[in-house]
C-alpha cells in the first residue's frame, strides 16, 4: 500500500512538472543554484543599474541641450538688439551726411568756418587744340614694349606632339 501511495504521489509530481529527486540530483541542483543563481541575480542588478544610468544620462543630455538652446536664444536676442541699434545709428549718420552735403550748407561752411570768399570775377580760357585721343599718352608715361623672342623648338618636340597623349 505504501508503494502504491508512493507511486501515485510520484505520478502526480511528474504531472506537475516535478521530477523525482534523488540525492544525486538534489546535490547537482544545489550546486547549479549556487553557481548560476547568484550570478543571474547580479546580472539583473547590473542590467537595472545600466538602465538607470542610461535614463540618467539621457535626462542629463536633455537638460544640457535645453540649456544650450536657451543660451543661444539669449545670444541671438542680444545680437538682434545690437543690430537694431546699429541700423538706427546708420540712419542717423546718413541723415547727417545728407544734411551736410547740401550746397547752401557747404557754401556757409566754406565762407564762415574756412574763411573762403566768392570770386570777384570769373575767368574763362578757350583752347584751340583738340583734346588728345583717349589712348594717346606721352612716351614717359607709357612703359616700353619689349619684344620677346621664342626659341626654335627642338627637333624632337614636333615628334612628341604627333604621338597621342603628348600634345
């Protein structure tokens, strides 16, 4: 009866996926659990640690990128303000130049500040000679043309020019 009970219990254990354990298989399972069980636990911890480090790294990179974008935006705003200021200064200088280039203002500056006077009489001179042609100049202003002579080609140069790839 005891054998029957042991056989029924063994059959139930085999159906549940549990094999009959003998003292030899128990020792092998214990040794495997000590060797691999602890190592599997360390690898899980290592995996979790690596995942946490990766999440922290990407979070830090996002913060640094956002900070860089904010800094660049601030620098752009400063440069735009400086550009606007310089454009306004350019407009003021252009207006000042336009004001100072008026003929009446130039005449006032010449007579008042520089002490110039208007001429009493105007002298006109007529020239009977025609104006020189645009290309004619006096010899001393023109560089002398030196003729360069080319040396006669060597006897073998025409032969090389006839060969393909040597022209």
